[in-house]
């Protein structure tokens, strides 16, 4: 079965009385080289981690299974979470040849990730293996899914993933891969950078999907680092524990970007007294008229620490 052939995908959907659902962001891949490249990039990131344990992957939104098959050929275990009940019997047929794949019918936004990961991958992780996340994400919830993958775990420890490799809108990919001072830099970018590095891996044009989306896409790799303990080693001298400091930093980032045309002092003055903010900026050697868009994730950690002393 060729799950990347437009006519085959249409035939399969017809057979199960289905059509692509806009509400679920269903744009299926119809160029076989794209899922292959996504899976290869994902697996290469997992395989480059130290250790020789088994490798597992969580896929979000398998659709008709085009990416799932490629992942199943590389990874030891694939667990795929699909919201669309209608696709479950279809996936039973399209993935019948793979005994290392489990499909779970659920909305990823309602999944309790720490419990789910322990249940589905606890054995692999205790055997020294890795867990990755890989998806051609539904575009209507790209950022919420990415933030959920990250924010479900405490700030004080590295995230439990070798890497998160996802296809998303090109515009969002550019935003997430941007840095302080870039025009695309914003609160999701800065908050994500507290936990991981983001690398743009591939550009994918709209013609590779059925139906074709209105926007171009890109694949990014989100590679967890040591979190705020790595980017702000001075956390050890803070009266706040790393989790609280992390939460205060994320909150500060949110305030700074909620009104991005304002200076940092004015943007966060609803929460902290202006004279304290000015004093802290001076103590940190930063300009008092600086805007949030110029502050790096580490700068936000420094400021959150000093503002909460
Ligand atoms: N992986 C397939 C591919 O690459 O051809 C399909 C990708 S399609 C862009 C997005 C998939 O995510 C669809 O199968 C859709 O039903 C599923 N989906 C949408 N929202 C979801 C959610 N909240 N939880 C889990 N799956 C979801």
C-alpha cells in the first residue's frame, strides 16, 4: 500500500467513508520523500545521543500512517496518538505489517504526558533508551502542542525527549528558530529557548500535501538542553528554587511580550514597581529603555531572579 500516493490516500479514505477534515488540520503527505526525510532526521537526533538502549517515538496525528510507517522501520517502538476516531480502523489496515506500532485514540491536548510517557515508554527509558516526538503537526494547534510537550515537565530537569522533530508552518518555524533582536522573536520562542535549542531542518512546499495547505511548511528539530540550570548557572545563588525561578521567568517573558512596543519597564510595571525594575536593569548592566524583544532567554532569567529577591 502506497500511503503517499494521492489516489491511494483518496481510495483509503473513501473506503472508510472519510474525507480530510479541516477542523483537525488534516493535510496528508503525498510525496514519499518527505515522511522519509522527517523520520530520518528524527532518528538521527535520537541515535546521536549517548548510550545504546532502544529508541522509541511518540507520533502526534498519524493520519493515514505515511510518517508512522517510516518511523516504525527505524524506531524500536512507535506510539501514535490520533484524535480522529474515524481513522483508527483505517490505521489498523494501513499499519497491519508493523508489530511495533500502537495507535491510541485521543486528543493530545487532553493527555497527561508524564503519566502517558511512564505507561508507554517507562521500560524503554529505564533500559537507557530514548524517547523522541515526531509529527506532521495539525497547524491549528502547533504552538499549544509544542508548549504542552515542554511545559508538562518541571523546569529543574532536562526534558525527557532526545528530540522533538515536527513539521509546522514555515512562519512559525522561522519564529521558533529566531533569536533576541530578530523581528520574529516572541514569547513562545523565548520560553521554548529556556528548555531547548531549535534548528530548522527542511523547507516543504504546499504541493506535498493533500489537500494542499494555504501556507508553506518547514521541519524543525527541538533539541532539549540542560534547561535554566544550564543557561543560568547562577540559579544556585538565587533564593528561588529552579522550578519557581523558571515559572517566574516564563511569566516575565509573557509580560514583556504582551505589549511588545512598550519598554520592558513599562511592560512589566503592572507586576513589579517601576523603580525596582529600573534598579534591577542597571544592576544587570542593561539599558533602562530596553524592550523585551532585545532580551535573551538568559537575560530574562537574570531579571526574574533579581526582581524576585
Ligand atoms: N501524519 C499524517 C501525515 O503526515 O500525512 C497526518 C498529518 S495531519 C497534518 C495532522 C493529523 O493530526 C491528522 O491526522 C489529525 O486528525 C491529527 N490531529 C489533529 N488534532 C489532533 C489532536 N488534538 N490530537 C491528536 N491528533 C490530532
